[in-house]
C-alpha cells in the first residue's frame, strides 16, 4: 500500500528523467527509500500511540498502586 505509492513516484520520475546518470537515479531512489522508511516509522509510532503503548512518562495513569522496589 505505502510501498506502492513510492513505486509509482519512482516510475513517474524515471519516465521524466530517463536520461539521468545512474548515480543521479541511485541518489533519487535512495531518497525515496528514506522517505518510505520515515513514513513507515511514523505509521507504526502513531499505531502504538493509539493503542496507548507509548506512554514514556508523558502522562500519569490513574488507578492502581505502585509496587515498592526492594533490592535484595
């Protein structure tokens, strides 16, 4: 789904810039891959945030009592 979006962008760019050197093509492909990875990270982060799995001390959750830590 998300990967298909970047494949379409790559195909379109390649049609318009078919005479570019292989290094320019590689650089643009690497840029698209970086954008894909960033979007995938944001998707997973938002998914975890919706499930309240990313709390990291930003908000106190009411209820329950804290278990004291006893080191033996």
